[in-house]
C-alpha cells in the first residue's frame, strides 16, 4: 500500500496553505538577503584599479578591506573563476597604469583561455589560497617594480660627482688628457660631461682606469686614472683643479624633485653647488 500524497491530502487545509505560504515567504526573504549581500560585495566601476575574483562573499569582502587599507583601487570585484574577460579588462587598465592592470584571484581557477590571454597581453595574475599572501604578494610586486623602474631612470642621469686632479699625476697632456684623479664625492662615470668650479665646460670623460684596468665608474675615495677629451693640461686644466659632473636643466630637476632621497648629504651639497653655478647664467635652471 502506497503512502498518500501529503500535499494532495492537505491541499485544501487552511493550516497547510498558511504554513506553505509562510515557508515560501521566509525563503524569498532569505533569498533577498543573500542577493543584497552579493550586490553589496560586488564592485563594478569604470575606474582604474585591479580586477579581483574570489570564491565566496566572505573572502571577497575581506580582501576588499585589505586592499583599501593598502590604498589599492579596485575596478571590479566579483565571485567566480578568472576568465578571459577579466584578463581583457585588466589589459585595458594596464595600457595607462601597469601597476593596477593586474588580476587578483583568491582560491579560484584561472581558466585555460584566460591563462593564454594573460600570456598574450602580458597581464600579471596573482592567485593564492591565503588571503594575506595574496595582498602581500601584490603589494611587494608593486614595490619591487617601482624601485626597479626608479633605478633605471636614476641611472640614466649623470651621477653627482666631485673629483680632483691629483698633483704629480700627469700621464698625457691632450687628445685626450690623462691624469690621476681622486673621487671626493659621489661617483664618476664614463661619457659624462665635466665642468670646473666656475661652471665652465671642461670636456667629456673618455675612460677610467684603476691599476691599468678599465672601469665604467669610480666611487668616493678611489684614486684612478681619468682620460678627458677636449682639454689640454696646462691650458684649460691644471694639477689640483676640482671638477664636477655636468647636468642639463631637466636632469637637475629630476634629481631635486624625484631622486633627492637617493643622494647622500655630501652629494646634495655638490648638487646645490652645481645648481648655483648654473643659475648664474640661467635663473630657471633646474626648474623647467
């Protein structure tokens, strides 16, 4: 004997209708609450920022809070695996801001087509299973990239340097002039232009040698042989003279405004002295 269909038996019962309606209302209420939580957690803007994908609402909210504490802007934050669309969106951000044009994933998969798209578009994807590790990996990467980029730009500027023509060390008088030099402040590098204490151009460093071996640069305290194109010893330069590396206005401005923290106190003094020499002829030097 089969059991009767309970819905069929109680279908006409007022109590059944009330209980069923109450259950549906509660279910609808819970559904609305969940949908509200999802909408509140999901971020979708046109602003420049990272793309974030997580496995749950809880992890999404937690990582959003951590990123905000690190002042990391978010373009989109959603639940689900990392898709090709996420990569394409990050690539669009990367065109204007390579530090934020990335995808962060927590406990999700990178779909095959997304992985291929990331390789093709050179989009960096961070995917971790520990929340702290995800945020830390991204922040550390940004720090390293900025330091690396800054180092490249800084090294393109002639180093701040003060050096002296050592007395008794004349090796060749001209074409090029070769003499012993002591590096008093900063670093001397090949191919940099040199000025004297009056701000007049002396020539260009052709080569630097120590114990007969060529070197690209010499640091503070070193005594090296320096060859400089253009001047003649006894005419334009003499034993005991002090020289400084030359800068153009743009390079000086960068050192003052962007890279001043990379200079030590003595290098800053030398830079200020060179600026004072240059500004005698050009008051706007280092400002433009």
